[in-house]
């Protein structure tokens, strides 16, 4: 399989993909530059795929890159995370998909309308579903944290979850039982994840993460003097 490497340069991060007579699929517009004997191909979707893309807002084209060489994907002030599928299926938040191995199936996924409205996504809450075998690159706003739950419930205030297993139950509900309590608490609706598995979260943007670490380092230096 292709080799993925996350590189950080002067405060921005990018993904370097090394191909050895291999192929990967990327989100439309993700290419930064490439070198070597690599060919890009962008096939037109089927009629059904075309209308589905119009309905979901998903990219009509997800180009493939085949050959031997190095492929660099667009840099970001946010971050990236590489996960590996082993026959399982995951639901990715809208905009999280960045690239994947060819044996990974990429499709659109729609939440139930009521759940979409409660979570603040509107009537057309379409996400991305990935399944099969291989690696998937996710685009995130900052460092990714893996939160494990075992027959338990995870309550999240905000759109911080990046990906979840498809078998995990997802819903949205008021933060408190009463409408007045939700209004006065300032929390409104929260997102609920139930079951057993791992939830990938990215709650802190990288600039805040770096600032926090810099402040801790400065305080540590002051304390050591």
C-alpha cells in the first residue's frame, strides 16, 4: 500500500504520499504537487452518481493518482490523521475525507432528518461513509484524540467528533430535560454517541494547541529559575 507521512513545515501541515506502482484516491482539489511517474485520472461519475452528488453536495470528481513517485497534498493550518480500515465501516463528518487507498469505498451518508435538525446541520446533513480495507486520511482542525467507550454513552457539546464507527448509535437531544434548562444552561442540544468503539475527536485548533504548549513551556522556564 501507499506510504503516508504527515509533515509539518513552518506552522503548517501537509500529507506526503509515496507511491510504488500504486494508486490512491483524493478529495477534489487536494493536490499540492507531485513528482515522478504518476498519472492523474478523473473519471466522470455515472448518472446516478451525478445526481447523488448534486443532492449531497459531495464532490462530483475524486481523482485517482497511479504510478511511482511522491505526491504532496495541499498544506493546512489544521491537521491530518491517518486511520486504517480492516473491513469495518466509518462515518466521517462533512469535509473530513482527504484521501484513501483504492480498496476503500467512499460514499455519501445521510443522517435522519430530525437528528440533523437537532444537531444544527439542517435538513440535508450529508456526511461521508468509508468502508473496506486500507488507509484513510482525515482532515482535522487540530490534534486528533481517540476516545474509547465500552457499552457506554459519550456526550459532546459541539461538532468536535471527526469520525465514528457506523454501528455506533448517534442522536442529538437537549442538554437538560426541560426546555428552560437548556436555554438557561447555554448548551442547547448536545450530540450523543452510544455503544462500544472508538470515536475520533478534534476539539482544539492547532494554533490554540501550539499557544497552550508555548505558554506551558514559558511557565516551566520561569519556575526553573
